[in-house]
C-alpha cells in the first residue's frame, strides 16, 4: 500500500492527499529509499515533480506584483479569515523547499501563508515584497511572521518598520549583520557557482546539514542529498544581498513578542548569531535545537511545536528573556 503522504528529497514524510499529487509515472519496484515525493511502502512508486506538487490541499496559489517582480503566495485561508502565520523562506529557496515539512502541520491549527520571494537586487526590495503580500492578503490583520535564514533578517526588518502589524515574530537560524566569515563563505560560493556546480552542490550540502544528521545517512543517502540540490533563479542576487545584510540598527525597534530558534550545529549561520538577536531584541525568548542550518528538514516536528506553542500561548506564559527547555521535545 502507498502512504497518504509525500517523501521529500531528504526522506521526510509530510501529509497530503494523494488526490492532489499529479502522477507522472508509476513503477513497480522493491521498497527502497529514494529521493521522490511520495513514500513507497511496497510495490509502487509515484514520481512527482516538486514544481507540480501542491504544498497543501487547502492552499490557494496566487501572486502579487511588487516593483516589477511577481511574488507567489500559498494561502490556506482567505483575506479577512483570521490572523495567519506567514512563512518567509531563505536564500534561493521557496515555501516548498524550506517549509514543506512544517507547512502541513501548522495548517492543521492555523491559517498559513507561504510565499516565494521574487527577483530583487536589494534587501529593501525583498522587505517590500513581504510587506505587500501581508497587506494584500490580510487586510491589516495582525500576523505571526516566521522567517528562516535570510528570511529571518527580512522578517526582522518588517517587524521593526511596522508598515504591517506583526503580532508575533519567529526567527529561525537568522542573523542581524553579516560578518567576515560569512562574507568569505559567500565569496567561495560565487566562485564555485561560476566554475564548478558539482563541487558547489557538495559544499552547500555539507554546510547546510548538521554532523549528526549527515552521520545518519548512508553513502547512497548522502549522494542523493547532494544530487537533489538545485540552484533556483534569483539565488545569485540573493547571495549578493546576503553579503551586506545589516539590520542591527533596527533590532531596538522590534517590539513584537519574538521567539529566536538557533541550530546548535549550524555552520552556515552559527548559533552565535541567534544569541546576538536574543540579546538585542528586548521582548524575545530563545530556543536552541540540535540541528544544522536545515532546521526544518532535520527537526521538523520540533520546529513546528516551537512555532505552534509560541503563536498560540507562549508569549503569555513565558516571559521575555527566557531560554526554553527544548530537551523535552
């Protein structure tokens, strides 16, 4: 039998209805671990392209034009239908790439809006895109804004500038100001992108995942992780934006209750950056989880629980300045 769910390229199961997954081909085979999007339990494999996979059965897809860019959104509600959780992905990603594991879990309890950032040459352009989608889809309702990696820096700026109402803020593996080590890494990324995409896939994979997660992969699994990596349109511009991120001067203006989640083994954005955010944002709480940078892939259930608890009740039960005990979940 085939499970009611899909398997991402990293072997994580996320629940969706099979009716929503367009089937490209069906093959009879033995049970193997493969980088496909529908889990195999016995004799059949459904091969589906991520480009055609719907992120959630209830999500309506649309787009908003901002400064000449088209910003795609996926909304499980409708304008005016209640305060949503808004998800902002990281560099070169998308709602599907960075939130496909947690989107279905969050959607079981909240209205969720995921978005795919459009092309932009500047950090300010990306901030404007998020502000516009929130304004168009929420009718000025307060939102819980969740940002991952570069998306965390964008979400910080959105919350600080208050052009839209941010009721709660969650920053996952984020940073306030690019340091010299990050800048050197981005320089190497650009060099490999220009000269050797295969080497860049290996480099990016090793930088994205924590050692514990990688140690648990077989050589075949690790090769599949590397081969599954792609470089989306706009990633070069976003990587250049990464080199000059600096929202450090705006942190004092973030007044929304904030949860900061850092990965203990994050090599791409070391956890010291999350601790700096925690120290600078007055109304914040901090959670450290045992992951590398790819937190939503390595520990999706834990990330979901942290977000869900925070959005529903944590600001009222846990004071600012608290360090959460994540050992219990």
